[in-house]
C-alpha cells in the first residue's frame, strides 16, 4: 500500500506542540481556488486576536504566477475573505477563511466563479433557492492506485460495497468519520455520508444551503477532506470516472428547490423548472464540469446509474435520468428535485448559478 511520507511522521509528537497556548492570538488560514478551477491553495497568518466576523479578517495577497493565475508581470493577486469557519485542525480560536480571488485590477480571477454566482443569487433572493450537493469522491494511494484495491488486479464486481459494512466491503472509513466530525466542528452544513457503489468511493452531502452559501460550504468541505487525507497519507480524487470499465463514476448530484416548490402544490413548479431545464441541456452540460463537458463525457454514458450526456430525461425515482424527482416528493406533491448531471469535480458556484439562471431567472439559450 502506497502511503505518503508525511503521514508517517509521529502524530503524538505533533500533538504536544499543537496543545501549546497562543496568548490570545489567532492563526487564520486563507483558502482559495487556484487557476485550475479544481485545486485549492492555502496559507496562514497571525491575527492579534480572534476574529469575530468576516469583517475582522483583512484582505491579503499571494503570488499568482505560482498558482496558474497571474497575468503577465502583474503577479500579485488579492485574497478577499468571503466566509469564515472554525479551524478543526488547530482548533479554537483559529479560523479557516474561504476567499475570493481578484486580479491586480480588482476584477475577478478567471476561476473565481463565486463573483457572478453571488450577483445571480442576489437577483433570485426572493425565491429563496435552496441546494443540497452530494459530493462523491474516490480514495487513492499516492501512486494513484485505488486505496485498498489489490496491487495487481481488481476487487470483486460492484454489488456489496454501497453503504457496505465490513473490512472486505469498505476501505478508509477512518477518513470519512474524521471528515464528518471536522466539518461539524468547522460549521460546515454537512448533512450525511455513505459508502458508494465502487469500492473506496464515498459520498458526503452538504445542505440544504441557501444561495451563495452552497458553494462556500462545499468548497470548504472539500478543503477539509483533502487536508484530512494528508494526515492519513492518501489522496481524494474528484475525477468523475477515476477507473474506466465496469465501475461507477463520481458525480455531484445537485438537489434544488425554491420556496414555491417546497409548499403545497409545489410539484407544478418543479415540473415547470424541469421543462425549462429540458430546453437548455447543452448549456448545463457545459458548466457541469471544469472542462466544458469533456470530463463528464467519460461518466455520463447511460450506464452505471447515469443518463447519456447527449440526452435530457426526467422521472420519479429514476436514477438513470438527468433529473430525478425523489419518490417521497412525488407522493407529497412538493419538495425538491435532483439534477444528477454535475460531475464530482464541478464548481458548485457554476452549478448553482446555472440552476438559478434557468429555473428562476428564466434565461434561455444554449
Ligand atoms: P440521494 O437519495 O440522491 O442519494 P441524498 O440523501 O444523498 O440523496 O442527498 C439529498 C440532498 O438533498 C441532501 O444534501 C439534502 O440536504 C438535500 N435536500 C433536502 N431537501 C432539500 C430541499 N428542499 N431543497 C434542496 N435540497 C434539499
Ligand atoms: Mn446520495
Ligand atoms: Mn451517490
Ligand atoms: Mn443523488
């Protein structure tokens, strides 16, 4: 089993230092999305006292030429604090702060999709859009081989692993449990977790979150996941089809509702939203992974509980459709629907923005 070197450092020795008092000062770790639109970066500074709100955390900057983000000779980029969380690694009073990235001219960086998401959510405020995202991911050794799989060959075929129990069914539960607790401590609105269909693949859910909150909480939950995996010496990949062949891919199902959908008679509004989505399939596919649909084309094959990337479909309790209305929602006559198309490595700001543009702001065109 190939495990990263730093995970083998003595964690008991580390804990001795982590327990030292800090004299009221606070360590604040700034977290941001780099130029790939998928990877996260972070760096830490000391503040004189514990920040109580996001306003207490100053802007900062970083070298964009080292994160695939700068333009020409203007390599300084601004970090604008956007949402503050408790730091589950170094504990209170320390903070994690998710940031927006602005360029030297204070325009949003190319991969700062929060900027337009925020503007869109502002326009749709009165409809109270709620989201719940299901983040699937796969654990790998640092050699890129799925964690817990035989070094040569494959585990037995899919069937026993989804929500599995037992050392021969699931691999890496320590990571899942550590991540769940750390998210709760941080203040991330994590709502659950389960083992997935492919062995070493897992899911956690975040939500319901309203508006811009969704992207913030999911990105920070991803940060916590990658950081915990460091401690355990494995890597979490969000690749939508990490293993080719007869193995499930990884998605980020987007559950969505507005206020009218959540009330009696809501099913009519859900059906109207699905009708609007059916006319904009290409637009949505384009923003549901960071490569304009290229990554998702490996996953959305029409097999392994997915719909084909080329077709739009919807149905009650249908996991082979683009859009699924949960059975309970069909029975109640109100609630929410699930867009199953987003890839695991999607940018949640782009996904939530697109849903609101189409379903609430009635934008059309592909
Ligand atoms: P699945 O059956 O597809 O595996 P999950 O239980 O994994 O569903 O995830 C359901 C998600 O839907 C959760 O993230 C939850 O927060 C979210 N959710 C529940 N109610 C609503 C709602 N009214 N609007 C939006 N999202 C919701
Ligand atoms: Mn789920
Ligand atoms: Mn799932
Ligand atoms: Mn789902």
